[in-house]
């Protein structure tokens, strides 16, 4: 038989990462999964269905981006089974590519190429039904086509004082590299912005102590290291690196076969608490960040297939991949990250480059917290200034002064309606910093002064222990679910135009995950948010004084941005170019004498 290359192997549930079984395999009665082995043991008649998010094979993406024409399925195990391979397509019913009895005693390979060849929108998955006692210990989608290149992939992880998490990441990577067939083409570089991680030495792991210039500075340092190593590709990943290591193999193999050398792989993201509830599978940016496929239930095959069909199409120009997982070709880099510190650097990096981004099933990072919970005055400050900077600095994102004003008003009104006045003050700081031009970002790359300013100015929105928080009973006088009260609140900016509203408005309590939700706060003059574990909370209350003080300051900055728009835009475009060069970062990181 002609030699074959593994394109995608099974991903199994993993303790400490995710054991939500329906994301990996669906088992009938009589089939038992051993996570430690890993393998599935079968009684006669039992079935295992791998039509799941982690184990679908998107043949459409492989055909469209890698020219895949032939496909085989290798099964590892022992026993007699009925193998059924399904081919799903958005425009026709599912068909059975293979349905046959098989006898396994080790590894057996089956041709599963669809009768009419692979199609740019098809997805494959398989089931096995036991015809006696048996077990299945592995499965691999393979091809006899030859890879176009052999990527040398450097994984770059930036960390800051998350010592335990990054040590676990390094340990998982080292264990993975001991058995991975592509180990010699992988290297992990950990950029330690806190200079505090104690990571055991390993031949395929490098630790670089670095100044704390945020994620931008850490990933810039990692990219410089990738260039110095001569890596063909670099994978940016979060310091907890909560991805299945098999996802790295899938990424490497896809890049090896990609017809376009500019192909990049962007990872999806969900929370560790609810790994089936997708936050995004890539995102778009235009005035706001728009997560793609948000809310998809990855346990549901119909929803997951719909996402895979839709995401096979070429990504639009304003697509971006988050740096929790983003792999790209090093020789396609024309700009280093912009010194945002955090928030917005990944958006800018994707927009400014001509990568061809692709998402793959099973390539997903799990985050510790819900993104809404992570929102603070500091993160809103960072988001607003980066949103404005993208549109000012990148010609293809030009939206004019009216477009910028819409962004400013959206950020301002959202915080106003939520009674988040600490955040309103942070919005004003962001406007002033953008007005100051890109030079401000270069001079304050460590964000130390602004972090201190915002921390000092955050009082109402500071999380406190429930014992410290002042309690009050909820009351509901203006039901937000009724059209009349809700319309009144919209017309009066949630009571900010109504005299005495602070005395008559609702008092409500919401979970932290609904921190940014608008609908439940219509009519509320006092809002208390509780953490998921119920130990912390904070309360915001209606204040016309703070609302109008922040509004006056916002309008002053907005007027100057409107008046001086053309000059400010030109300054940003020139500064962006200068501040995304390797020479800028080497100077900022004290690497002026570094070779390369």
C-alpha cells in the first residue's frame, strides 16, 4: 500500500481539561469509555458515534484549502464491527460513504473518499457498532497525498504571574512531544513577563524573561524569537494553553498541506465551565468586535455541522483570530504587534496582514471565566482605545469621523445605561489617549500610569466580599419586560433625564455573567452583581452628577476628534507603521544589540 500521512486523529476526553463526553463521542448502552487508556470497550450491539465537534473531519476545508482528493480512515482495535462513514453536505441528505462489516486486530485502513470526490462543503464522521466483544483504541483520517512543506512550528506562550498554569502547560507540552510524530518540528517558547515562572528545563522548551509590556510585548518578543530560530510558522497561545495538544498536530498538518503559503489557523474559544457553549469560532471587526457562531451548542450535531459548513467559505477581510490560539506563517509577517499592552493587538495583527485564516474542528481553547465577567473599567478603556486606533491607523478600516463618533457614543451610552460610572470615566481617559496619538502608546507601553489611574478611580465597580457589601432588598416598579416602561427608559437614557429617578427606580440583582446585559437593567436605579460562587459582589447606583460630568468630558474629546480628524488619522497611520517594526520592539525590549 502507498504510504499515507495522518491528517487528523481522535481527540479523547482529558482530565483537567474537559471530560464532557458528548463533545468527543456518543456511546450507546454497552459501550464504556476508559479515559486513562484511552479506549472504548464494547458489548455486542453497542455503538460509538464520532459525529462530534472534536472528531468531525471537515473534508470541505481540506479540499478547498489543501487540494485533498483521496481520504482513508484507519481504525485501531480488536473485534468485529459494522463501520459506517457518513458524508454530510448542506445541500443534500447525509449519505453513507462506507457501510460494511470489518474485523479489527490491530490497525486496518479503509478508503472513504466520497464517490464523487471531496467537495468544498462536505463533512465526514463515522460510527462503529460492535458485532461481538471488542474495543477501539484509535482512529485516524489519512491521505496518500504528499505534504507541500514541512513546517517548523514555534509555539509562543506569553505569561505574567500565572506560574502554576504555565508550568502545567510546559509539562503537557513535554509529555505530548515525547510521543508526537512531529515532535522534531515543534518548539515551545515561554515569554515570562513576570520573570517569576520556575519551569523545569527541557530540550524543546525555551524560557525568555521579558519586561512586562503586556500581551503585545510578550508576543512581539515571541515573534522575534521565532524569526531568530528560523521557524516557518509561529503559534500564539495563552499562558494556560487550555487546548488539546492534538489540536497542535491538526494545525501543523493542515499548514503542511495548505495550497496557499499564507494560510493561518485560528482557534475557537469557550469557557472551561461550559465547554459546549461556544463563545466564538473566529470573529469580525467593524466598529465593534463580532464573535462568529456565538452560542453554538457544540453537543448538538446539527448546530455544529451548520457552523462547519458556513465557516468553510473564505474568511472576509475583516476576520481576526484571537491570540488564545493563532498560528501563522512567519515569512508573511509585515508588521509586529502594536503596543496596545493587551486588548486589540490580535485584531490589529490579523487585519493588517494578508493571511488566509481557517478554523478547524477540535482546535479550541478553554478559558477560565466568562468574557462578560472579565469586563472591568480597565478592559473597557483598552477596548475603546484599540477600536478607535484600528480605524485611524489601517487604511482599509477607514470609516471617517462619523464612524468614530458612533463608536464613542456606543461605548458611552452602554456604560451610562448600566450606571457604570467608573467605566464612563475610563472611557474619557481612552479618548484623551487616542487624541494624544500613537506616541502616547510608545511612551506608555507598560500601561503602568493608566492602570494606576483607573484602579484609583474604580470604587463602585470594585468586587467586594459579600460580607463587606451593603445589602438591600430588590424591588420592581418599572418592569423591563413590558414594552411601555422599557420604551420610557430608552427615551430617558434609563432615567438619566427623569427628575428623582434614583428614588423610584428598580433595585435588581444579576449574576456576574450578565454584567453587560442591557435589557434587564432598563428601569434600574440600583444594580447588584454577584459572582458565580456567591462570595463577591458590587453595586452601582443611579447618579446624574457623575453621568453628566463624564458626558461633558466625553463630548469635549469627541469634538476635538471630529475637528482634527484628518490630521489625527495621518499621525496614526505614520505612527502605526513605525511602531510595528522589529527595530521598534528591539529598542523597547532592550534588544538593540541582538543579532537578526
